C-alpha cells in the first residue's frame, strides 16, 4: 500500500508557497521579485505576470492555467486581505440602528469593527453602549449590525468617511476602540498632520486622525504582538509620541487571553490612552498558565494558589456533539454536566448553529488520524508545512491561537483533540468567547474568517472593566 502524500489544495501563490514551506523572503528571492510585491500578489492586490506564473508552474511542476485561474478568483474574492482590503471597489453604505441610544450609557465608536467582538466585550461591561461601527467589508458590517441594536453601521473605506458625518447621526463618542489591520503599521512614519484626512495615511494614522477630531476621553487600540518589535521598536515609540502630542497619556501591554479566562492562548497588544492624565493600570491575570510569549523569548508561568488554572479547550467545547468529517448537528446533547464557561456560552439557546465539520479528503483524513502535537507526527505523510500544520490540539491546555484558517489543518494547529476532523465554526467561536447566541452573517468561509479575525469579547470586557474602574 502506497503512503498517501498531501496534494496542494489551492493554486494561488500563497498556498503554493506555504505548502512548500517557503518563507516570503525565500520565495521572493527564488523567483527574482520584491518581497513587498509578493505580499501584494498574495493578498490579491494585483495579478501576477504570465512570465512569473509560468516560472512558478515550471519550478513546482504545476499547471500554469490553474494558477492563473486561482489568482483571477482571488481578485474577485471579497474576503481578500483577510477581510480588510480588497481589489474591488466598495459601495459606501449605512445600516441604520434599530434602537435609539440611551443617555445613561457611555457611547463608543468602533473603527475597523469587523464583526464587533471588541464592541461586544465593552457592552458586556454593562455601562457602555456601541453607537457606531466602521468597516470595509459587507459581510463584516452585516454581522456587526445584527448584534448591535443601538449602533449605526458604516460599510465605508475609512479614508472616505469624515468624522463630521458620524457626528451628525450619533452621540459624541466618549471612547474610540479599534483593531487596525496589521498591514496598517508596515510603513508608519512620523505623522504629517493629525488634522488631515489623507489617503497616504497608514491605518494607524487614520485611527489617530479620528481621535484628534473627535477627542474622546479614552481610546483603545488592539494589534498583533509584532508591533512591539517592528522597526526595532521605533514604530511603537512613534505611536505613543503621536498620541501624547495631542494630549493623551498612553499605556500599552501584551495580554494573553489564557491568563484572563479565555480557553485559548492568544496574545495581543493593547494600547490604551486617555486625556484625563490617568496612568492606566492593566488588569492583573485571573488564571495561571505556562506559555512561551511571542513578545519575547521567555517562558512565562504565573502561579498563584489563589488563581485557577487556565481554561482548556475541552472546558469550552466538550458539550458539543461528536462529528465526523463533513457532518453537522443542530441538537445540543442532553444530560451533560456543563462547565461554567459552557453554561455562559450556551445561554438560553435551544438550537445549535454553525456546528458543521469540514469535508476532508481521504488523504487529509489519513494525515489527521496520525496527527500529534506538531507536524513531526505526520512527517511520513506530508512533504512540507509549518511546525504547527496538521497538528492536533491538546485537550488539557488552552487552544492554540484561532486564525482565519482554523478549519484547515494544512494551515495551522486546529485538529480536534479526540475527533478526526478540524474544528467547526461553532467551536472556533466558543474558543474566541462568542456566545452561541451571537449571530454571524455570510457563508461558511466568510464566517470562519470573521471569527478568526475578531478580538475575543472576553478580552474586550477585561479592558472595559478596567477603564470603568479607573476612568468613570
């Protein structure tokens, strides 16, 4: 019997590069192109030349036509760029709120709102109310609107939406929050002017422009940990200095969700500023967990007998029905002792949604059956991949970071601890702390990206509670 090997699942350049285990710089060097140009090609901002496609096809023994068609599809795909920038023009649209904002709540504006995970976390803190959300993609704003009754939702390119237009339709926001896409700091430099709505602004500069024009009491900016080391630390310094120049006292810290009750090891950088001259103190961890931080090379173990151990993946999803590859279920199992986290996630829902497994190929199922904690367990079945590709999640630990590809084992660590399949959208949403009642708009592919890109509501609530304690 021949040993099965994994075949390439998609013929776009990113999939080809990742399947062959090549870093961006190595792939770019191999084909004589600039790394920044390669990034544009992979995000669907441009169509590769025929010469380049033929060179790639020849090198990897692939069909040139399949690669060309894959990139034509990428240019048409509204989810290109992980949901923030597309090669398609955007039609400006406002989805009106269903209820009028209440005067006894603190109004919040969410820029780069995505599906509203950050916003939802603030609203869970009871005294805050989201009055507006802005994002580029239609499926994101539809989901955001479904879950925020008091918010006007703007499907706009942030460069085309003037703050003055927002203020005509919403209460003046006391807080602005946002998770600027990571490409937003790739070319950041000293801000030219925070009073100019300039297309040349990076997304961070555009966020700062909104803060300077709307003068909220507080702002919270969320981003990847890599921002700390970007440009040898100069980028984060520029961001802090720029906000300080318009009167904000700024603090920042990397938070790992596993230390705050999230059943997922997810590190994110939070930058918090206020114009009240308050030195913001980030919340102390509520759980302990031994992990290696992406922000440094150190291992961290927070141990305190008064703190419970970090939640595991099974603390969040063990109550969901077992599924085989390609199966789905809409029925909650009965007579199961739920964890506190599962009780919170289920709420009063009667019908289970989004619990649908990916239909894996025979080759992939063979790999999944042999999978372990890293790719070495299936080295005899695959020819390339990241160290976490084709890997099984560990039942007694928090989940690995949920990404935009958490239903595809070839991309990241996302195989169920006990079942021979990748995680379902419902399981991914649970691990991101979205309650089962949270509504998602779009097809399965869009919803998976929405979940993977989101700020976990639980982390939003942790930050919101701290602001409430220190600033209101």
